[in-house]
């Protein structure tokens, strides 16, 4: 194994690292709640994109009529 450690030590360290990462991730999602407002942010961004598309379509239609 790498660095001259036994399989048992390597597997114990790997399991401890995995459990530590999982516990940290769960703690972040329970305490800081990073995904709490995600649905609202996505909806706001979709609405903003729709408004921009509608505005650009109206501008192109107006410029086409003006040039005719």
C-alpha cells in the first residue's frame, strides 16, 4: 500500500474520511441551509430571461416595421 501502511490502516482511514465528509455535508445542510431559497432564485431568473427575450423580440419587431 502507499506510504508503507497496511490494508487495515488504509481502509480505516478511508472509512473515517468518508464518514467525516458525510457528517460535514449533513451539518452544512442542516445548519446553513444553502438550498432553502433555490426554487425562488431559479423562478426569478427564469422570469428575468423571459422578460429579456420578450423585450428583444418587441425591439426587433418595432425596428422591422420602422425600416419597411
